[in-house]
């Protein structure tokens, strides 16, 4: 029996392979596909409001020849939501994993911040632009990330997956494959137009799974997200990166949300 098609879209700075444990758990029930790294194809560079990143996802979904279940974490959930709104024929449903909708006064403030050139005050760009991205070897990279609380909370093996899929050779050792310039550009161009999704009825079933301790959700607020998804919202233990902290548990919540959305 053919498994339902599911397209997963990664979060900013994390190649899709970082989510191996989550995706392997989803593969039990779904035919899982993904794009390795958004923002790195010269044909679809990072632009304000991520218009071309949406076009990149549209092109990938069109290639399937059938609508897919769209699941995305952080950046990925936002791209999935915007893509399905633009091309509902390509999506059966959308599951946003800690991808809060930025709308209302927050979106207006963010628009002004981008125009004024002081957006880094309100986004992780102030950190990503200076992120260490070169290491003498893999062991040094592992030690660097493992020493940081956000990575130390990841489930066993997930950091290895991140490094396996996130490092590439460099003349001085190894470097992160996901360009910190691309990562920073994505943060700096976060859409101030997401509130448009709240106008009228969203064209496909959509749900949200959020982390109770997510700083990103705290900054964005949940009012707009709740307006978009209605009763299709589940809050789980963990921060913004709970898919890395509890990948198999996250997969269970995703499967349950998909079942709810497709009824």
C-alpha cells in the first residue's frame, strides 16, 4: 500500500538531515520528502518576505504531481503556511511546528525595523552573523556545540546528525554547510506579511504544535496563530527546538495532528 506523501521543511540553519530521528519515525507511516537546505540555490535567493523561498518550495511540490501533507519546523512551518495559501492545490494540510504567525502590531513594528536597519535588535541575526562556523575538525565542532545548553538538551544522536549533515571540508578543517550569511539573511527578512493568512478562511486544514518554553513563540505571541489554526493547536514540553529535544515524541504529535486535520 502506498504511503501518503509528506514534505518536511527544515528550520533556519538546520539542514533537513538534522531531523533524521524525527523523519525516520514519520517514515513508518508516510513517504517523507524534503529539500536539504533552503536559501542556498542561486535560483531562489533569500529576499524580503521570503518570496523566492516560497517559489522554491512551490517548484519542489509541483514536481510530485500530487498534493502533499506539509510539515515544517520554524522557518519551515512558515514557508509551508505561505506556500499552501498561495497554492492550495499542492497541499492536503499544513502542520506548523513552533512556527508562530507574526501579525498585527508586531508585524508593523518588524516592518519598520527592517526599513530602518535596526531589525537585528529583535531577531537572532545579531547572533548568527557572528556565529562560529569554522573548526579544525569534527571533534572540535562537536565539543563546541555540546558545551552550549541549547544543544546539550538535544536527544542522544541528534547533534551527531546535525554535524553529519551540517559540516563540509574546508582548507582549515571543517565548516558549517548552512551559510551563516544565508541564515542571517533569512532572519533579517522574516515576513511582515504573514497576517494576510488571517484574511478569510485558510484554504486547507492547518494546525500548530508549539513548545511551552519557546522563546520565539513568546516573542511572536500566540494570538494570530490561534486565530489561524482555531482548535488545531497542541502545546508540548520543550523550547523552540523541541523536535531535536524529543524527536520521536514530536513525530507522535505530528501524526496525531495530521489525523485530526484530515479527519
